[in-house]
C-alpha cells in the first residue's frame, strides 16, 4: 500500500463513525472460526502468546510466505485481529465473509485513504491491526518492508508485535495446491512488543524511513529467534 503524497505525513482529523469501522464482534467470530479450522486441519504450536498486550491498540507484523498465514494468526491469536487484505480477495461470497468477520480490504497499488482511515480507527478504538509488512507473499523473511507498517505505528503510537509463522510453506504431502500438508505442524511465535517511533513524535518521511529501519531490525531478529526456538 502506498502512503498519502506529500513531504509530511499528516494525521487524519477524525476517526470514522463506528458504523464504518470493521466489526469487533465479527473479528471475534472470525477468531472462533479460525480456531476450529486451524486446529482441525493442522497442528498449530503457539509460542509467546502471553506477550501480546491484553488490551489497548496493537499491530501484529506477520511474515508472509503462505496463504494460510493470516487465517492461522487470526485463529491462534489471543485477541481478535483485523487484517489488511488485498482488495482482490474481496470477491463474491469470500468478500462478504471477510467483511463480516471484520477484515479490511486495501488497494496495495495506491494511497487507499479509506483503508488507512479505517485501520487507524481500529487502533483508535483499542483494537488489533494485522499487517503483512512485506506487502505480498514472498520468502517470509522480512527482507523487504514497505512503509505502511511504520506509518500506522508512528501515527497511532501503538506497539508493534512481531509474529513469525513457520512451517506453512512445506510442499510435501499437499492434497490441495496452495495449502500446507494436512495435519502438519505450523509454529506461530509472538515476540516482544516494541515502539517503532523514536519518541520525538515526528511523522516526516525521514522519520518513517528511520522507523522502517528499526522495525526491520526488530522483525528480522525476532524471526531468527523464532527459528532457533522451533528448530525451523
């Protein structure tokens, strides 16, 4: 997702009406559905869930190597999550379902002000926003981060919780293309929350670039630690 144009990132002046925000109740329903599906189809092992703040705004920064990463985190997280999901997924019945469970569609190729405002509204209301900071599926190693995560973290002041999903990209034994082997183990490791900003409150482009560098170091370190913990 691109950021709004201009040399300085200016905060939105208002939070959208509650009716325009993704449903917190829907996200909780999505979490309950996810619990059943994820534990029914695979064998999730969750580490560090106690590190997730019990209340208040938080941003989950999730590595993205597989289609199942988002649903897996949604199902095993200790709190309901509103993920920013590419608008191409919001088609037909699936689109209605994603909207119903409180997920946010975003245009990854433009400054999607509606998605930005609604995502900030989630954080303003003390919810959890889920982001794939790499922007799209890849190696899942946090090697290439976009500035969107830094924008939301600096703008809202919400702590970033690194989340590593490991084992979702195994290829052997697949019954359905695009899914990990059924009943295979998938590890989800939550890390220590951290502040992305430098404490100055600056929201300039330079400040966002610096925040992105700090975030990348933290996420990369968390991924390395998660691999050591899980043996992946």
